[in-house]
C-alpha cells in the first residue's frame, strides 16, 4: 500500500485528493491546522489526520518525522496555500510575509524535510499545487503570482537534482475551482486609488460565462492522481478546461500579445 502526505487537506482540493487516494487504496496522511475539527476524513480507515501549519518550521519537521515513523512515504503533495489579491501598495508587511511563508517557504520547507528519506529509499515524488497563475499573470495578484511563478521555477530546477536519486518533481496548475477558495482562502488589500480598476476586475470575474469552464475539486484531484501514478518524466500538469484554454492561448500568441489581451479583458472594458 502506497502512502501520500498531503498539506492543506481540510477543504477544497486537499480534501478531495485525500478522499480520492484513500478510495484508490492508498494510505493517506492528511495534514491541516485543526485536525480535531475534522470528522469526515477521520472516519475513513485509510486516512490518518495530522496537525500541520506550514508557516511553522518546527511543526513541519515534527509532522515529517511522525509521518515517516508510520512507514515509507511515496508522495508528498504540497497543496496548502491561499491568494493575496489587491494593489501592492495596499499590503502590510505582515500580509506580504504571510503570503510568502504559506505559499512559497512552506512548500520549500515541507519538501526539504522529506528529501533525506526519499534520497535514502532512492524513490519518491513531490507534487506541488501551483496555479495557472504560476504560468501567466492577472491584474492585482502580484504577490500571489510571485509565489506561484517562484514555485514553478523552483520545481523545474529541483527536478534536475532530485532525478539523480530517482525522485520525481511535478506541479499541478489548476484554473478556477468551484470551492470556497474566494471566501476562505483569499486575503484582500484595498486602496482607494485603485478602487475603480478593482471593480472592473471583479465585474469580469463575476460574469456567469466565466464559471462554465471552472472545475470541481474532484476533477483537479483526478489530475493529481494521474501525476502520482502515470510514471511519466513530466514536470507540469495544467489542470482544468479554463486553465488549458488560457495556457494554449498564451503559448500560441506569445507572452506579450497575451499580456495585452489580459489588460484589455480585465482593465479596459
């Protein structure tokens, strides 16, 4: 029985992934900040709950040690994260640090904690949820994109050194997911100088036609499962109809033409 270690498993994609892997016969170590509140996952025989706040380095090391004490871990799925949206000058330094600590440093630290064990067993796979926002950028997401683009570059570079020991590195880049991400996993910065532009942005996001191609958490979890089991030497998995359409358009038109398209769509209508 293979084992997957998942961060951010309490809701959304993390929860859906934990349930899918458990149903597929995997042993799942599902981590979250408040495991005592979790009932559904706790009832699954293949799922072990564990406390982990990825902004706390000591807790990361403790969770990795506890997980490895239960037996070999085959896959680490770095999924914990949230979005910080708004104009850059609106953010406090505390908000900046929290975004970097959660989305970027948390992933790096979790990964580093498992590398020695993976290197010793000469196998293992790291999968990280980035975002289609790690391959392109939208207005008022500069810090969020900074973390997601960083994860893409970090993962690509890391894949070379890990391949020396038979360890895989992959990213899953979803587009919109029909979860409570916007209400639960988004922090907002506001500044009156940008209110009109922000309103244009959200007016576009609220259009019903934009929801048509969004994915369910279960659909993206299926892509995570594919990445974990297909044995391909493939780094990036763009996930969801909207993400694939946007990425194909960017690749076809080129980054500068695509940037102008984004500006016209979200800023100038």
